[in-house]
């Protein structure tokens, strides 16, 4: 049995396509960015890839998430809190911003309009949960993109693959940064040892230690296969729908590293005093 589907996008004519009904089929997230039909769009420079609102959203989400992680890691009333906040701010500059930029750049490479949008409710929730129960619900926002409204129906397999690759790009860069921070942490440990004698060494340990833990944590969290056909879901859901082998590989790695760090088999938290 075939079903008539009417897709309506702002600034685009209605499109009527006949297809077989499939319960799992993904309905594109309506971002209202406006589909750009110029697949060969050229950017004048790096800054031209961003809008003013997008930059504002990134900065607000960056500050809020840094505060939430710092609150969980160190008591807010202690004088050392500012050190942990600064370390979290630096770390999330890599783990969070590069995560979203990788989504954005891969989407733009396919000719899609792509911008980051913060989720105010989830940002407030992250801060409140960090203050009350010491847990960071890390969903500050998402990079949303606008495909051709017909694409998910005329080329569902290709669209699922492209969407999976866009989604995988973020957690993948988290995993890469996790290992980079871990290598830097071990380098300091080899040359300095666990006896911290000055503020610069302590700060180096905190940045690389937090960078390792937060990067792997964000990678693991985002690769959770949570979502549905009517909800945008986490990155893991879109990767799962595209390729379950890739999902398993890039889910197990950050989860295993996060657990090893948390249980002390990789002695990062003990060295930085957590």
C-alpha cells in the first residue's frame, strides 16, 4: 500500500511524493533554516560559515556547560572553584565546540545549511542537576541542518548514510581529543610524577585530566542510541540507524575509557584530587 506524503517547508513549494509507508522512516527535523539549493555554495572565509545568533548560542552553551561541570567537580563555595571552572572552559572549548563544529562542517560539505542552536531548557536542567545531585545532563544544544525536503524520500538510503556520518563526526572528535588529552596527561606524569609542587603543574594536570574524562564522557553520552522517528534523538540513534557496526565500535571505546577512569584503573581522577 502506498501513502501520499505532503512535505511543506518554509520558502519552498509543497512536494507530493508517493512512497511505501515505513514505520522506521525518519522525518527531518524542521529547523526553519531554509534549504539552500546551491550545492556548490562557497564561503568567503571561515567566519562566513557562522551567523551572529549561532555564535551567541555557542558562547552561552559553552559557559553554562563549563559551570555545570565545574560545580560537579569542585565545591562552588571554595576558592579553588575558579581554577576548575577555567579548566572546564578550556576543555569544553575542545570537547564541546569542536564536537558541534564537526557536525556543522560535515553537513556543509554535503551542501546543507547547518547551524548550532542551544536548548535553553536543557541548559538550565544541566546547571540545576549539577547543583542538586552532582550530575551533568550534557545536552546543551544541537547542530541542526536543512536538507532538500525531498531527499529523505527520494534517496532514503543515501540520506540515512549522510545523516549517520554527520552524527558520527561529533562523538568521533570527542574520542580523538580524549586520547590527545590522555597522552598529554601521561606525558606530564612521566616527567613530573604525582607530586605537584607548583600551580602551573597542577593546572596542567587538571586541564589534561578533565579533558580526558570529559571528552570520553561526552563521546559516550552522545553515542547512546536514544531517539525515535519523531524525535531528533542523540547522535548514537542516527549512527545506529545508518551502521550498527560503526555505532558499536564508537560507543564501546568512550564507554570503556570512561569506566576505566571512573574506577581508577587509569588514575586520572586521583591525581587531580577528585
